[in-house]
C-alpha cells in the first residue's frame, strides 16, 4: 500500500506549491508500523468530514491523502476546518514520518 | 359615521381593504383610508427606526480580546483560556504575543481608519494559539484567528509576525465590507487587501512609525527558522523575490499582469492562485505608497480602504484599480498627486485604469482654467464635462449593481 500526502494553501501556499507530496510505501515499514498505518487509513477512509466547509475560512490548509492499494486508489480531501479526528490522526502520522 | 377621527377604520382594517377603499366613490371614505394607510406606514417606519436605534444603542464590545490555548490539539472547544482583555499577562509568550498583536491591529483600525474592530461594531477578537502539533500556518476560520507553533524546521511560532496577525484579522474586515469571493482575481484581491493592511499595521505600530520608503514591505519575515535562507513569505515590493533556495523553491508570485498565473480553482490550485496572483495588486499598492510618499496608511491606505468598501464580492483587478483611481480623485482631488500615483502604479503592473475615468478627470482639469473665461461656449463645455463625469459615475454605480445581481444566488 502506498499513501501519498499533499498539502495545499495556507500562508505558505507558494512554498507548498513547490513541495512534492510525501510518499510512504508500507512495504518499506516494519510490521508494527505497517499495521498502524493500515489501521489509521481504514479509520480515516470511513470517517466523513467533521463539518461542512463554511466557505469563510481564509488561509486554512487543505490536505489530499491518496491511498493506492492492490490496484485501487482512494482519495481523501479535507481541510483544517473540516477534517475528522481520524483524518487528522492519519495526517499527523504521515507528517511525522521522515521525508523520503 | 365618517367622523374626522374614524376610529373604527383606524383599528384593525386589513391593508387590502384599505386599498380597495381608496377607490371608493365617496371622497370621505377615500380620505379616511389614505390617512390610515399613511399612519400605518409611519408607525411601521417608526418601529423600524426604533429597532435600528435599539441595536445602535447596544454598547460596543470594543474589540475585547480573548486568547485561548489549544494545547497542540485541533479542538477549539477544548482550548483553555490563556488571557482575557482585563486579565493578567500570561506566562506563555505565544499567548502574550497574540494578545498584543490583536490589540495593535484593533488600535490601527480605530485610529487610522476610524473602524471599531473588524465589523465596525466592536466585534470581539478571539485568538487560539498552540493549534495542532508542528502546525506551519496561521489562519482565519471565519470568525477567529488560529496560530500554529511551526515545526521548528521551516517555521517558528506564527504569533511572532505582526503583519501575519493583521493579515488574518483583515480577512474579517473584508468579509464585513466587500466580501471578496475567495477564488481567482477576487480571491487574490482578498489576499492582497490582507497583505496591504497587514503591512500597514506593522508600519504604524513600529517605533518610530515607518514611512513608505522605510518599510520593508515583507509579509511573514519573522516566521522562518534562522537556518532557512528566506526573506519572508511574500514581498510586496518585489513579488517573486521573497525566497529562492533548494528547500523552499522559488517564490512564484508575479509582479505584472503579463505573468499572471492561471491555476485551477481547486484546493490544490490555491483556488485559482489567490496567494500567488496577489503579488500584482500588492505591488500596485507598494508603488502607490512610494509614489505618494509619507506614511502609507494615510492617503494610500485611505484610498485602498475606501475602494474596499466600494467593492463587491466579484470585484476583479481592473474594477478595483478603477475604483482606487475614482476614490483618489474624490478624496484628494481630481488629477492630484495621489490620483496620478494610483494611475501610474496600476500601469506599472500592467493594468490601465479605464479610459472613461481618466478622460473624465482630464476634462475636469481642462475645465478649471476655462472657468475664468465667461462666455456661453465655455459654459457649454463645462456642462459637457460635468455630464461626462456624472455619466461615468453612473456607469460605475450600474456596474456594481450588475455585479451584485450576478453574485446573488438564483
């Protein structure tokens, strides 16, 4: 399973445009980490946004998490003001993971 | 039956019956119905006015500040109070910086622009610090301000930047005035307005206060960690030159319409490049300020603020440029140094103020010397010049009305 995190917008939107997405291949992880990632992905995939966008937020960041697993691709997109707790946990895990 | 008082007809007669009675063949009945309708309208109007007075009489909250601590979570309801308006200084410097920054922004709007907080009615100012973990951002969530601590690799605590604080709060001002839609050109203008007033707050709050040529015109210079070789997040003086290194890449902001960046209207496309193309109006404001000289929150800031208040949700760069030109003429004199600086600034970034506006101004200038000569032909020319100015003003008003109609959902 490959999980790809892309970040958009915010005060550093120009910088975020230049930064490549972070790609994590579960095959390169040890077993406990791979299992943890799988759990987080499953939870985030089944959790809807915590709130609909008000359309009034300015300079918030948004995140696209793409999951490629066994020939299937799932794309999750949420923002600072709309993300579910499970999406936030997955995002935080991906952000903490060392860069490729 | 039809006394002068007509109390029965003044009581509970429904309006549709009164209107029918206006067509009655008996003039006394018509008069009584008319008096009742007029009295009803007057009373309704008075109730409306009383309602308006009642709300105006509410004491302004005067922008009272509350800073809360998110404790590195993303839950705002779970945040703890860090500092209140009359409360003691906090032991947490992020809390104190946010408190001071919100206060300076509030004072700027009051003293420089005579505006009572973001909504003009003393709206409370709420800030949340230590949002999330290693959060490299600060944002306005639609009603309050959120600050991250940074990851200590690229960014440090966002409360350290007064212009970023004022930038975010100014999004609130924009929402209560023009309501510029957050995409494409109106969105880039929205971002630019926040950079403009963000920078002005910093210049105004500096000790001593900074003139336009003393200011650095940088946004977010303080948020980078020392090891990152970058001037700032954005440069209003030199869009595209705020940073250029292997870690951050090159600053993508354009400084001219010929370099406008067409981006998708999506999250990934920065809603059509609102943080990217803001470089163009940013540079126009910088050039206007340098062209006029002195303190940029005076004439340049007043012109931009007036133009913001005259704009709508769909105002684009061209319309905003035209409005700044009009406002400069109205506020500081047609063809004056201020209006010329505005015209020249927009031209330098590739936007030409609409010809009809410039022509109206030129005609007005031509009228002044001819006013000394009194003959019928000169008065005719003066009339023509006045009519052109009137028509130009009407055209601008009509354009705004059409834009307003377009922006309403059908």
